[in-house]
C-alpha cells in the first residue's frame, strides 16, 4: 500500500527545481491521486485544462481507463510483433507501464488495477495466438513482476525520490532486477510446461526484455533534474550523433562487433544533457537496436544466425540493459553533483551574507603553527582592530591576530590556544571567552568569543568581537564612585559611632546631676530642709516635673542608643501581661488624674503569660499609655484592653483623644517623628517613645500597630505570642465591661 497523505506530509524532502511535466506523470511521482493545480498555472490550458475541469471522480476513472488501455496496447503490440518461432516477445514495455499504473493507484483501487492488469494480459496473449494455459501463465507472471517491483519501490521510500540519489538508484536497480528475475522464472516455467520450450533460454530472453523495459520506461515517471543550459547546436548534434551511431552499428548489412560504440554518445548525453533527455535517448537507442536487429542487422543478428530467435532478443535487450546501467548511474551522479553545487553555492552565499552583514566583528581564523591567522574578516572587525588607520582587509589576511592586540592581551590569547588535535574534535569541545585590548591606535576593549569548528578538527576557529570600550569605561567610573561611596560610608559609620559614644557618655554624665536635682527637689518638697510657702513649693514642683522629663528623655536616648549598638539586653522569663498592664497604669495613675482622664483596664480572667522581660514590656506599655494621656483632652478616657486569640495576646491602648492624621499614620514608629497635631498643639515629646515600643515588641517576636478608633481617638497595639501556645478560652470582646475596678478612675 502507498503511504497515506498524512504520513507523506511528515517526510521533509529538499526543495529541488523540476521540469514542468504533465499532470498525470506528477501523480505517479507522488503515489497519490491528483490534486487540482493552482489557478492560472500552465496546466489550465489545452488538454490539461480540459482534464482538470472534470470532477475528481471522473478524472480518476479516466486515468484508470487510460492506463489500462495503454498497457493493453503495448502488450498486444509486443505479442503480435514477436519474432516468428519465438516463445516470447522481443521487448515488453508494458511491464514498465504496469508498474506505473500500480504506483498511481492506492487503497482498494490498487486491487482493482491489479485485477485489470491480469485480465488484459490474458486477453493480449490470447490475441497473439497463444493458448489459454500459456496466456494465464504469462499473465500471472507479469502481475507478480509488477507487484514485486511496486512493493520494492514503495518500501524504498516511494517513487518520487528514487532517482534523486545514488542510494535511490541502487534500490531502483534492485527492484528492476527482482522483477526481471520473477518474470524470467515464471515465463520460463510456463513455456517449458505448456509448450516444451527450453526453460533457461526462455527465461534469459524474457528476463532481459523485461529488465530493459523497466530500466527504460520507469525513469520517465520517477522524477528528473532540470535540463542544464546548453546551446541548441550541441543538443541537435548530440542527438544526430547518437541516432547515426546506433543506425550504423545495427544496420542490416553491418556485422562488425561494434555494439559498444553507442555507449559514447549516450555518455555524452548523460554528462551534458538533462535526465529526461537521457531517458529519451535510452529509449531511442533501445527501440532502434531492437527493430534493426529484428530486421537482421547489427552484430547480434549475425552472431546468432541459425540459433533460436530468443537468442537475438536476449542479446539486444542485454545491450539495452548494459546501456541503462552505464548511463543511469552517471546521470544520477551528475544530478547529485549539480544539486550539491547548488546547495554549496547557497551555503556560501548564506555564510557571506551572515558573516559580512553581522553587526558584530567576525573573524575566521586558521591555526598556523602556534598562532591563529586571519582567513576572513568582516568590515566591523576591520574597524575595531585597526581603529580606522587606513589598513585594508588584504593587509590583515594571513596575519596572526594576536599581533593586533596589546602585549598583555596577546599573551593571554596565545596562552589559551589549545594544543593541536589530530582527527575530529569531540562534540562537546568548547572555545574561550574573555576581554582583550587592541593595540594602538584603536585602544578598544573587545569581548572575544573564540569557538572551534568541530568539523575541521582544531585548525579553524570563529571569533566574535563585541566593542565593550564604553562599558569598561562605565564600569571604571562605577568602581571609582563605589570606592568613594565606600569611603564615605566608612566615614559616616565612624561619625555615627562617635555620635553614639558621645550621646551615651553625655547621657550617663547628665543622669548623675539630674538624679541629684530630683533628690534635692523631693527633699525640699517634703520639708526636710525646712517649711516652704506656697510659692516656693510651686517652684520646687516645677523643678521636679522638668527634671523628671529631662531624666525620661535621657533614659529614652540611652535605650535607643543601646538598640542601635545591639546591646539592648533582656532577661527572659514567664511574664503575666495582666500584671504588666496593672503596673503601667499604677505608675501613670496620678498623671491621668491630674489630666482629668479616666484610666481603665479591660482583660479576660486568668493569667496571660508570654515569654519576655517584664520591665521592658512595662516600659512599652508606659510609653503607649503616657502618649494616650498626653493626646487626650480632659474628660476623656484611656483603656488598656487585652484580647486573646489562638496562640497570641493583643494589648491595645485606646484613647478618646485627637487622633493622628491619616497621611502621617505610616510614620508613627519612625525615630524622632512627631505628628503635625502634636506640633500644632505644642504637646511636649521627643519622638522616641513609639520607636522604643516597636523595638521592644520586635525583640519579643511580636508586632506593633496603629488604627483610628471609631468615634475619634487612636488605638495602639502590641501583639505577642503566648508562652503556653494556643488557648482554649473564647476571645474576649473588646467592647465588654470586664474592667478591673482598681483602675476605673
């Protein structure tokens, strides 16, 4: 069976120019029914135009009938013109056309074609005066020959590319030889059994005639190369010489053994003419030799005088076979050479286009002793390597390319040159990539990619050159800027360290006198140095208050300094968050009462333990509560709410104060940041309290947050992981009245 259209589409075949030929012949090449040619093609005119105007089914039936009719006509003619007294025909061109008919059909129609060939073969032999038994025997043998040749051609890849290469020609010759052997055996056995003829004599004659027919007829339908451009005079002369030589050699009165002479003009045609001309000349020489030999002319008729007529037919067809075996391989070889030269020219043109048109420098280098010399160079590489100093491509060809580089780059390139390798390189052979500098006057920096051409051992290399001068300059400037930046960072780090040391030292130095001031102020306020009147007591209280603020500021600065220095240490342990909230509220109770605020704690029952430092957690809550007190007008309230979620506790400090502008909320935990509200209301502060809260929360693997309170005010929160893992208690709604009565004031 022939391959299906889908499978044929999967076999890529090189595009080769072919001569325009009739549609029916192109069908046989494809092994499939015809498809309508494009509108406006040459096939739309004359007979072909009429053919293609028919419906597809009608075209198939018409082609089917024409093929059978052609085979029948050739069979009848060959049988009728068989030499007198011969058991076989002198030539059997119908065998070639029968193979063409089977190649054209496919599927179930191929079986119909085979039955048709069998039937017309029987009829043709009967018309030639042969008995029914002989006719059937010859018909079956002819069909077996046709089937064998068709199957071998299809197995070899189809008829389309059979004569496109020497390998295809070999398979074609094998198919013809197999077919000739089948028909020789079948016809010989039939003639020996039915007519008592010599089996071997008949077999030799039939095998030669059918082999000649296959070799001369089938090539017409198996593809051909375009005819080369030759002068008309040469074509005419070659044809005339061929016909004259064949007629002279096989003339009726010519008996000299000159059968080899026609090979000369046939080889002339194979070398100089197209394949279709070669096929035509083979057929012409074969027909002339057969007809003239049948008339008693030529060397074969004279040396076979007195012998059975099959001997002459066998010798003539053997001559035709030898001519085909000599000319066809030469013709195919010439065709392959033409195609190879065409592909080579295309590859050369493609290489030149890509090489010369590349936007990067390209070099083709060849190893000469211990150097790589320039074989090819494009315009970009010439400009990069010469710097436009007037040297041309001819000046650089044959020169070691390392001599075009600076001394250091030349040594680098020579050192990476691999040792000579005998034989092909391994497929994974790699080249070299690096940066080199060109010698004056160019001074350009080039990125070089050196790659070996594996097919040429280690003798040929390609080099791609990319100008990286600007990039190198930019990198140098960047390195210089980074070095300056590094030195500036080091200087700033030193200054920052000096600042931290200064702040720490000054803070420590200030704590002692401030502590003394606070101590003496307390002694004065309690009357240890004598009773004070109301005015004096008011002054002492102001001293106490401002000294306390100053001490708080010093403490905040010291804490921030420890955080920056990484010395902010904690004493970890199980801490009850409720206790921390109570302690913080207790320490700020007087401040809240003085401000006219209600201070409260809302917490679930039981202990809420976290792993942390109690003093630092209390400090964080004090900072949040004191901030809430400062930003809440008299009559408001500040509530510390504790809420338990799975695995964590959230401490929220709510106030009913003035809140924070939405645009400034994201900066609340930045160092030294004070909101516009604090500045406009002249509320005192350093902007470090929330920073310290954030540092303490993060040190306890927690998070801080801010949200505006519905109805006005702010909610600052600290979320910490529970020390005992997830709790089973239900969360406490922050709107409940579960308030510790100790701080509902």
